[in-house]
């Protein structure tokens, strides 16, 4: 392998000021990233890259808990090409990253990491994703791994100009959806606690508040649509564009959102207990000062505008 000068890797970090979208699973991360990806400035990475936001990925390497050799092997065997338990394919291959590029990127990461870990990490992501953005005439990219918000400080250390959007959804609907997934608790009551713990983890990992934006799913989709849309545009520093506006008006709508689906999942005789459990958890989050609680829907008149200003 040819040595890559550290100053070249540092220069590579300037090629992109990416956007990371995150939140608990089933909270709207995909649709929010899709919305941003409709803007000409951004190329949407169409899968969850994950290697940058998992304990056994880049964060584990940075913490000294994963060796470079272990990460190299995991990157090629899990993150580049993998299948879920149900047989569905996942991985960077689906994002349009050719295998030779992936192999070269991870080899150069391992080779240069000791000299400058931050530049090596940024170089890995940029080598994978910048060509995708350029080929689509975009200036940067947006990525949507849900745990991005649990590694916000780490991601901002790699990309100091990156922006992170944290979308927060009614925990009852999240829990109902998670209970059908292989990777989450199968009991909705347990899934409520899981949802709250994910919000706490994201709060503990928050970075520069100027580069992070809380987005309330219900506010964006149902009852504060126009203002929340403008908040996102302002935060990203972009102007409105027809393709983005059309997606917002036709796809990001209440008809597609399944609001209140928890009532169809939780048995009717448990609705009251489930509601009380949710109210207790939200009260605890607010008492603890968890910022994400501010993005939750509010029943009182004007509550959303007060909480999400």
C-alpha cells in the first residue's frame, strides 16, 4: 500500500460538511434524511452506514476498545456487505460504493490512523461518500444511521462543521413499532423504557448546540408544519427548492405517518396503563433535563410553538 500523507488526509476533511440525521429507531430518521436529500446540495446515502456510529465501529476504535485489525475485518464483512436475519441485504454496497474503493479506503484508514486518528476517520468517510455526492452534482452528503445522535460529540470531532438533526417522535408510537422488530424489546411497555434510554444516551452525547437541531416528528408532520420546515432550512443554511418542497407536501404528511398506531398494537384493556407509563416516562425525562423532551408534542394551546422555537 502507498503511504498517504497526513496533510492530504486533512485536506480531504474539507471536502464535505456532512449532515447526520439520527434518533431512536422508528422515529422518522429515514423520512427526514430523505427530505434533506431532495435538496440539490445534498446526496442522500440510501442506507444506514453504521460503521461510524456503533460501539464496534469507529467509536470503538477511538475509545481503544476495538483494534484496527478487528475494525478492518468487521468493515469488510459486516459494513460493506451483510444480510439481516430475514435475508434482506444491507451495507455500503447498496449505497453505490464499489468494493475496490471500500477496500482502498479501509486500508488507508488503518495505515494512517496512528499518525492522525481524526484525519484518518474523516478521510475514510469522505473517500467512501464524496465521490457519490460529486457524481450526483451535490456538494456534500446526508447520512441517517439512528445512533448518530448517540455519537454526536464523536462525529463533530471528526467533522467540526457537520450538523446533526435529532428527530424525536411520540414514544408510544415508537414503542409500538419497535416491538415488532428483531432488534428491540418485543413488549411495548419495555420498548417505552428502551425509547427513553435512547433519548438519555443521545442527551449525554450531545455536542455543539449550534450544530444540533431537535425536530419534533409530530410538529413537522401534523400541526406546525410550515414553521418546522423553515427551521430545518435555516439550520442547514439552504434555500427552499421545488423537489424538497414537493416531497414535504406530498410524502411527509399525516396520512403516511400512522400517528396513534400504538392503539392498534397495545391491547385495548391496557391502553390506560400504557398511557400512564408514557406520561410518567416523559415527566421523568423533563425532570432530568433531557433536551429531547422539548421536542415532544404538547397538548396545551401554543405548546408546540413554545417548546420548539
